[in-house]
């Protein structure tokens, strides 16, 4: 009994490749999101440390020039944080998009797997019927040959 390689199996190979590609893209999007998120975290930590340092210097007394420099640096840091927040938001949206694509590809692949399994089962049952018919015909032939003697 030979296992038939059906037309659905060829489509299934393509669908699995598409699913693997989508999975790879999703993993890459996760990595990008984590990288951007870590950069934002680092900027926020830097801003927090700068604010603590500035508060300490204000209590101890600080020259106006240094205060201006600190305020300028704080302004630039806030701009960087804002820019990084946009990048993180974009990376999150991109990651969610890739996740949806992966889910769609997984569902599509599963549909073809089920169809392929059903087709294989159909052919297996068909082969068993053909085999049973063949055996019945052989039995009849043997019986008819034995009774004619």
C-alpha cells in the first residue's frame, strides 16, 4: 500500500514555509521592540539620576551657569525620551502586526494540515476497500477452482 503524496501536501509545504517566515519576522519584531524598550528605559534612568543630582546640587547651592547647563541637558534628554517613546510605540505596533500575521499563517497552515490528513485518510480507506475487493475476488476464484475439480 503506497502512501500518496497529494496535491494538498505540496500546498502544505508552502504554507509551512510562510508560517516559518512569519514566525521569523515576529521574533525579529520582538527583538527590535525589546531593544527600543531597553533604550527608553536607559534614557529614563539617566533622566532620573540627573534629576536626583540636580536636586542635591540645588540644596547645596549651585552657580547659575551650571544650573543653565543642567536645564539645557535636561531639555535635550526629555526630547530624546519623547523621540524614543515614539520609536517604542512604533516597534510595539509593528510587533503586534507581525503577531497577527503569524496567527493568520498558523490558522491557514492548520487548515491545510487537517485537509491533508482527511485526504490521506480517504486514500487509505479507499486502498483498504480495493484490497478487500481484490481479496474477495481471489477467494471466489480459489473457491470456484476448488469446486470444479
